[in-house]
C-alpha cells in the first residue's frame, strides 16, 4: 500500500511528539510504502543521518515549511508554534494534494501533533483518513484548582479557552467527521471527538518504546523494599501534581523511606518549601534535570513510580516504569489511568486534593510493606509493554488496520 503520513514533529532518537512521528513512520514502512510530510528545520539532519546508517527503502520524506516564516521556532514559544502549526497544516494539504495526483495514495494518516482540537486539512482529500492517536481532552478536576496559584489558574483557563476555540473551528469538525478511524489517547478525548462528529473512535495511547529501550530497562533488578524509594519523574509544573505526591509521602509516615524527584521547572521552590513545612527535607531529594541514561538508572534504584499528574494525555514515564518492572501509583485520570491496570499498579480516585493525598499515602504504605506485590506488578507491567506498547507492535497494528480499511472501502 501507498501511505501518506503527516508528521509535523518527527525526529529519530527522541521522545514525546518527535518520537511518535518518527517511530510510527519507521515501523509502518516495514509493511507499506510510506511518504512523510514534515519540516526540515526541526529534524532533517537527524533523519538523513539515521537513514544513512539504517536505510529504509520504503520510507520517503517530503520536507517543507512556510516560505515567509523564519525557521527559528523552538519549543516553548507556544503562541508562535500554534500559529505556525495551523498554517503548516494548510500547506500540507496543498503539498499532499499534489503528491496524491502523482502517487495515488491508498490511505492518509495524521500522526503529529497529537492534538484533537486542531484540524488536519489532509482529511479533505478523497482518501481514507486515520486521525491520531490524538489527545488533549483532559482537564484538571475543578476541586484541585484551589491549590493552584493565580498564574496556574490562568494557565488552566487559557488552555480550556484555546481548546474550546479549536472545537468551534469548522475544519476541526470536518477532520473528525471525515476520519475513517479517530484514535483517542483517553476517554476524555474520545468524548470530545464524539461531540465533534467522529463516527469510529478507538482508544489507543500514542506512547511506545523501541526494542532497544525495552531490553535496556528489562535489565533493572527487581524492586526491593530495603531501602524503600519512591520516584517522581516529571517537569516541575503545577498540573503534574508533584505536591500531591510529597504530601502523601509525608502522610504515609515511612521514616526510613525516600522520595526522589527528577526534573526541573517553575514549581521547584514551592515544592522545596513544602518539604520543609512537612518536616521531610531529609527524605525528599531533588535531583534536577538529568540525562535520560541517568534517569533510567535512578528508576532502576527505586521501589515504585509515583505519577500523580492531573491531565496527562499520554503516559511516557509510566510506560518506562512498566518496562523497568516497577509498580506505579497514579491518579485515575488521563493517559496514565489508561495504562495502569490493577495488575500493574494502584490507581487513586481524584475527587479532592485531601482524598487523593490520603489514598496516595495508603498506596505508598501498601507497596512499602509488600515486596512480593511490587515484583508481581512489575512483571505484569513488563509483559504488557512487550505485547502492546513496543513500536514494532504499533507498526504492525497500524499496518493491519490500513489493509482492513482499504479492503472495506
């Protein structure tokens, strides 16, 4: 089959959006002939180097960017990036339409950005269209806003407003309505896709891991309860809920245990002050931003991952913890909730901050006291990652879905 993939963000050897774009394209190209629309400014050099080292005859890249826009956009310039992304999608339609006249694609798949509230104009072409996985429909429960600063409340309000504006865009609705399949990362996003008019919605995480990463993480020794260490790996942002984990750790009253925080961000001083107020500064260690290799080493030195995020669409860190054989404690929200089943970890309801902290503390105490349970959950997580979340498995899944769709058409 001839498949056109839209991957605004795409780069080998990366995680998050860039990793999704590259890995989906690479794995699908093992089964079909693939053309990828992407940008030269972000990743062309890295893609060319990877293909030179590991050729993929079925994988073709079509690079373009806005001719009137400086190719100096970087992650973090949010407003400029959103506008650039929208205009680039229009240009992708023009480029894709011209390519389709020459190549006659069997199917089109929008892969990145992983966002349901922005359209993909490629859905307008007369070819079966696959959208996603897309996310972004998750929100922090209102009861948790009481703990947010005014800046954080403003962030949540603007996020909600921007998402609502995207839902009003007629082209976003057309994208949903013209999708043969719309993949949603969470049930929250699935509900919003239904309102937009998508007829066939399937829940699927956008996260995945390479075979090399799975093999590396599988070498981690089984979790131990001596010493007990909980680890929280995240950007230090309010909606990552790290303050909930720290408060729960203090409430669990585990004198010989440690709580490790890996990452950097604007909430650092607030979190450090919180540990001081709770009298647990000797037990909570802030490691800052570490290279990925060191992060994985630290993960292997801990008993369990604590991931109390309030509106993650994906579940990259929980997926890594599963591959490392570590049980997970998370809130029953968003992408982590989709990944963490009872056999793999402990999910906590998110009705209020007080209730969540109390239940997180109970979960920590339970894992701290039961090494065998930690090992059982870790082994179940490893098995699930290998079966469902390797990039190879995802590439095979999409390849079969494409064939079924086009046969049905």
